[in-house]
C-alpha cells in the first residue's frame, strides 16, 4: 500500500494499518514533522484517546471572543489543547510500522501492467501499489483535476506569526478591522503565541492584518507560516485512489478546524483498507463504504458553510450583543457538544490514563488504542 502525505491524515491511515504485516510505504516531500502549516489545536480528548498527550503544550477550558463592541468568555463543556506539530507527528509515527521515504509526488502515472495497481509519478521514479491514498493536501495531486486554483476555488487563506510569550487565554477576534469575512486568533502554546488571521475570501490578503493584530497585542512579527484552507468537501474516491484530509476537503467551514477531521477520516479509511488486506472486502467495496461514510457527513459541513457565509453579513453593531446572547452556559454546552460530535474522538483505550496537563507527573501511555484494526498490503 502507498500513502502519499505524512501529516495528520496520512499518518492516521498508517497508524490504523499497524500490526497487520502489510507492506505500507508512506512518502512525502518533507521529513515527518517538518513544515507546520496550522495553529495546531485540537480538543484535548482527541490527544488522550490516541495516546498523543506528550505533544500537548497548553490546555484551555474557555474561549474569549472579541468584537468591536464587546467581548465574551465562553466556558467550554470540554477542553481544547495546543500541541507541538513535530512531536505529535513523531508520536503518531511511532505507532505505525510502515516504511517512509522522502519523495515529491507529481501526479498519476500510466500503470506498467494490467494487474490493477495504481501508479504514481514521483521525483524518484514511479511507485505502484494496489491501494493508494492521497493525503497530500488541497492540491489533490492524484485526482484528474477539477479546476481548484486559488483564488478561484472554495479555499480560505490563513497566515500567522509565532512570537515568544505566554498567555492564559485562547482568543478569537471577529472584527472587520482585521478581516471583512473571517477572524483573527491567538493560540498560546506554553512559551509561544500563534497569532493569525484567516479570511473566508481567498482574494483578501491577510499579511498586513496579521501584522496589525500582532502589533495590537504588543507581540513580535516573527516566524511566519500560512496556508490555503479548504472549506468544501470533495469526492472521497476517484480512479481507484482514496482521498483523505485536505485533499478530500476534510476541514470544517467557519472554524477552519482540519486536524481533528483529518485524524477522524484517516482512522475510518485505515479501517476500511485493513479489511481489504485481511480479505473481508475488495478494493471496490472499501471505496464504496468509505465514500458512503464521507458523504454521510456532508450535511454537517454544509451547515457549517452556511454559518460561515452568514457571519460576514451580520452588522458590526450587532456582533457584540449577539456574542453575549449566545454565551449562556446552556447554549454554549449544547452548541459545542454538537460541534464536537461532527468528528468525535475514538474511545480511550484501557491502557491509557488521565492526567492534568502538560506539566503532569504522569504522562499518558504512548501505545495505540486497543481496538480492532484494518490494513492493506502493498506490493
């Protein structure tokens, strides 16, 4: 089996395939843990359930939302954590038993024979496998092409800086001074802050306003990183290739949260592929089941996209009162619990145990979850 892409989605697929004895190759143009492109935040329960708590940097039980006409702190029904990208990827990789090679994927290649294998062209030659996963991001390199080119595509754009510093608050700004359609954020991560601006409109350039937000917070404008962010689902399969993560649009509109969904759909895909390897279904059946699972979430993404389109239409003078009105504990608990259930964490293995934060005396176990796994054999 060939997995193209070694970030959250690709590693989640490989993790589900561990222990089957299949020959799984993961390729990426960068080493595992290089090239962070997000603020790296996720519901804490996802770290706990997957044995990744060592990567946690800071935990939050509330969200502070700012508007030009007032602020409101939301006490969350569950906690949210920032984490270290390199460490989390390395922890995921330790739970895999696949091989890894650096290679730049250029697209599909013509198969050398008629054995049903899928051929992939890389800068190190052509790779072939009966099962191939595209986890390469929004460019969807192994698809036939569907005209996705920024700014003329359903993509948001984000940019952030990473100054040193500390803060106890997870903060969001809904303020057209920074972005007409979108939001700003500050995600503390123990000894650094991840300050950025995301625009739902890909034509709006966010560099100046990212720098403005950092300046307003009295922080240095250093260590830039940015990315295009999909906000629309795309087909889960095409031409015998499975797509997961940003290549399938697995990023939630409105919040631009894509790490949790990459892991969530990666786990689901890995289990389907394992069933192929272990003879419980063929590739066509796995593709059908995975596409059905993917499509069953479409209405959730559609409603999030509707909310994303609605927010910029709200008059600024109403934002403050609306944020305060929606800040009741009953509504916050209801809305955030529903939001978490869009991509709920897997059950915690009995081998893992709770802890109280990044400075705890006892860490969560690093072992994979004790659950059934599915995997695919590579050529």
